[in-house]
């Protein structure tokens, strides 16, 4: 009996992952309205009852899919945590910006789905859109905490909101880069990121916010 139970659990986990992966591909391409249970069942070969059993509703499925994609991305993406690396401020900022850009442009599924949901205006807000707002805030906060380490303590004391504004600037840059990569070849991403990072670092040094 335990062996049969374990096998059922494995099969259930495998089915759940297959549903999430198929939904992510469909949703990133077609958006909220274009993602239907029928399309997911066709892509996975699983019955609709299996989808409803795992996720309860289409809204629950989309929310779980976005969370799944985000956690997968965070597991592979470079972290903003940890001490600031040695080197100049310009080198440090560019290194972090380039790492973030690479991870976003090579694994963009959750970002794509989240932006699609954000742009859609609906009377009833999808749970997935609320979740996307939460994970963006989580990412922004991690970047903000990194900036606190980069900036001079006196600069943060004088303007406590500066780290948050810099984190939001970075999020805006990533949004723009994502759209650029999706609409063009994106071959100049590294150069664009370098210009933005070094220009920002130079500004911070000149204004005394960073050493």
C-alpha cells in the first residue's frame, strides 16, 4: 500500500508540473483570456477534471503558474543578496545589472505573463496579477537592500528613499529591456545595460551618493 501511495503522489506531482509548464507556455503567448482549460488539456493530454482538482479554477491555475515560473526563475537568477563585491562602483553596478539582464532575457516567461496581466484591465482582478505585483515588490525590495550597501551611509541618511528609487529605476530598465528583446533581436542588450549602469554609477559618484 505505501508503494502505491508513493506512486500516486509522484504521478500527481508530475501531472501538476506538466499542467503548469503547458499553462505557462500558453499564457505567455496568449494572455489571460487566451488561456483556456481546453487548451491546457489539449497540450497535456490530461482531463479537465485533473486541472480543476489541482488548481480549483482557471484563476487559481494562472496564479499557480505565475508563482511556479517566478520560483523557477529565482532559483536560477543571480541573487542581489550578500556583500558588495570589491572594485569600483561602476564595475559593481554594471556587473549586477548585466547579471539581472541576462537572467531576465533568457528566462522571461513569468515576466511576460505578469506584464500581460498588468496591462489588462478587468472588473475582477485576477489572482495572478495580484501575485505578480507581490513578486515585483519582493524583487524590488531585494534590489533596494543591495543599493543600501552600495551607497554611502550619509547619502542614505540624508535621503532614505534613494535606495528605493534606484531599485525602481532598475525595474523600469528591466521592463524596457524585456520589451526590446521581445520586439527586436536584442543583440545590443549588453551595450545598453553597460551605458545605463555606468552612467548611473557616474552620477552617484559625482553627487556624492557613492564613493
